[in-house]
């Protein structure tokens, strides 16, 4: 007898008619026609069952602070940083915890069960760190939260940032962050990458840096990060986030850079929503998109995970907690429109990001944690098109969030009375 059986699921890899059986919080079997008894049975009715969504790049200390202490009028990254600098000294631990907990509630209803959040360590009080360490513990039963020590004002440029970053790691922050393009000079940026990789090597920690988040075609910090990854033996433990300058770089240089990244075992985390919003701000027309070269990196076998970065904060007034919004934007901005492309982008908001974060027991395989999302969609391509309701969100075999299927009543003579968007799926793959 199983605790739970999901019947007639379609899996992200295309297998149909699968039953998923759960015992003691783990997946016990995946196959068609499981007949054994179960405490609870959920009929997936041929719809997509996915492993949880994973957000590998977020700022949970700033989320839901939109409008505090004022709005970002220029909409630029730099005004966002300045605005956060106004809020940071006056924010309290209680507010930070409350906002982060409230954000996690929303994220769970969207099927998100793991988030890597950067935590600003620029304010010497480190209330951001105290708050998010508390949140990490409180959400642990339903959401894995990883924390990155992030010197927002620069590791060398920010006053006391070196000491504060080290103290944050001592307090239990999991990952070493950085922001080389925000240091005073290109040389300082390169030196910060080296210093931070050394700290990660000494402490046995991973690295995740905001890297080349500019439109400057001559920014070279990704190259440095790849080189220092190899030098310090950090292969498989380093991620570069954003990498938007790569959009503007010379093609010849990129043809050298991509193999260097691939060779270093570095992962990359573009953030399509915020990159589309913030980059190209100094352009008139034509206006650069500023999103890094996702399809080219995927072709090279570089691990690509996609993050949200921001939801309703000084940098981004939009955001819903839904990683399918991220994949949807990526389809448009990268012109990755084929079914295979969409599958790859669905992987970028699920399995790729889980691998980058090193999540244990993640996936739809026998023996993995019984963490799953039933979507009102037929397959990954349809899931990205529709960003549909998450009918059931299951954590360790227990339903933790439910949303009713989307349907509308139509009152038009001679037309059907009920319209279900998911029923408009194409007859077959293109
Ligand atoms: Zn970020």
C-alpha cells in the first residue's frame, strides 16, 4: 500500500500514462498501471507532472519592498542600487522576515521549492543576514533556501565589505558572492574575483557572482571568473549570474570565451525578466536586449539555469513568483521558439537549476523526494505558453498548495458555454 498515487501523468520527457507512487515522502515507483492501494489518489488526467520549479537567482532581502522608501523613477540598475541604499539602513529584521515569508507563500503556490537568494552584506548591522538565516530555517520544511553573501556596494568599493562578507559566512551563509563590474576599476573587479574565489576555496564553499551585468562589450569579468575557477580547483562549484555584457561583445572574442567557460565547469544563470527591463538603457535605437547568449551556451553544454532575480523591489516592479514567466520571456528574447527549445528552457527553470544548486534527491525518479507539481497543461511547451494554474503542489508526498483549474463561462449564442485555455493545445508538436 502506497501513501499516494498520481494516476495518468505526462512527464516532462514526454512519457505519457504514467502512475507515480509515493511512500514515506519518496517516489517508490513510476510506471503505467500501478494497481496497489493508496491512501490518496490524484487523477492527473494526462496532464503534466513536473519536478518543482527552482529559482537559482533571487534577492529575498529586497522582495516586496516596492515603493519603499520611494519608487525607482529612472528604472535603471544604478537608481535601484541607490534606492536600496536608502532603504537598507532603516529596514528592520522583523520587516525583512515578514516580507520574505510572504514571498515564499506565493512562490510555493507556483510550485517553487528551492530558491538561491543573494543577501546584501553591505550594511554592517547585517540584519539582512540575520533575517534570512531565520527565514531559511522557518521555510525549510517546504522550501530549500540557499544564501549567497553579496557585497552589493562592491567587495573593495564598499566600506568594510571584506570584513562583513567574512562575518556573514561565519554566521552560516552558504555561498560566496561578488559584483566585479561594480568595483572602481576593471583591475579591482578582477582582483575581487580572485579574492572571493580564494575565500571559497579556503572555506570549501561554492561561488555565485553577479558578473558583467552591464552593456559594456569590453567587460571581462566572466573570463576572469572562469580562469580563477580552474586555478582554485572550483570546477562544478561556480556560477556566474547575468553575464549581460556578453550580448554586446565582439563575436570573435565570444568564440574564445564560450569554450573557456565550458572548460571551467562554470554554470551560468541569466535572468531574462530583469535583464530585458534593465539593459540597453543607454541606447536610443536600435536598442540592445542585453540578455546573454543562452542558446549558444546551451549548445556548448554549459549548464544554464534561469532565475527571477527580483519580484516587486527597487529594481523590478513586476514579478509573480512564477518561473514560467521567466521561461516565457526567455522564449521571446532569445527567439527559442521550437518545441525542443521550449523543452530546454523548461529544464532551465527545473532540473538545470536544481543541479546548479546541488539539490539532493531532486527529480522525477524512483528514490527521489516526492516533490512534484501537477500543471493544467499537456507538456512543457504548453506550460510555458500558458503559464497555467498549478493544480497540486506536492511536497514530500503531501499536497501543500492547490489551485482550481482555469476555465471561463461564455455566454454567446451558439458558442460553447465553457472555455478552457489548456484545451487549445495544438494537435501535435510542430
Ligand atoms: Zn541579482
